[in-house]
């Protein structure tokens, strides 16, 4: 019995250690969605910067995302930056869209380093099945900053990057 307990404890410890790097990064949860649909996701912020609290989170919205609505968070203010849509003007709910959200930022709150929180988004995704959209994030803290903005090179995995941008994999619609 003692041996099986020890083996179980070792297996648990190995699982925790191997999962730790994945939890250390800012990520989108869920990180897969059906292309062309509306989608709700949350930006998960698992820690601060070198032991200090997170005080601002900014997320860059990739091209092709037409509509973005961020989650209200008590104690935080939400700001938007917009950009003009180049080329053909898409329609959304029967209206021609000439600009879209370029960046969303939450500021003014305080997320202690030893706690995590999520920052939600609802968005209209592009119809680009098989593509991964990247959402670069800048996490500002009382002391320091994390720039989760690194994009993997073609054919490379984001796991090898120090501060990877969260990615959202677009799946095809069901037949």
C-alpha cells in the first residue's frame, strides 16, 4: 500500500510539473471555436508580474473579427480602440460595418499575484476554418509588465515561446 501511495504521489507531482508551463501563460479558455460563428471566450490571467498585482490587461483583436463585446468587471474600466475595415465592407445584422474593435483594455482594478481571474469576450469570428487567430496581450502590473505577444513561426509550436500570444483555433462548421 505504501508503494502504491508513493507511486501515485509521484505521478501526481509529475502531472503538476508538466502542466505548470501551460498554466503560467495568459490563455484563451476555450481555445477552439467554430469559424464564422459568434463565440464567447475568456482571457485567463493566472498570475501577476514578479509577485506584484495586475492592474491592466490589453488585448489586440486580430483582423477578421467583426464584432467584439467585452465582459464588465466590477472595479475595472473598459476602453476600446477601433480601426477602419479595409477593402470590402462586410455586413452584420443588415448593417454595413466600416470599423471594428482593434483593442480592448481593462484598467484600474487590482488582481493580486496569488489569484487568477478571467476577462471575457464575445465576438463574431471570421469564416476561416483551419486558421489560428492570435490575440496579443499586454499585462501591466504594479511593478513590471508581461508582453504575451510572441507568434510562432510557420510550422512551429507556441509551447517553445517565452511569452506566447493566446491563440484561438477555428474549426469547420459541422456538415
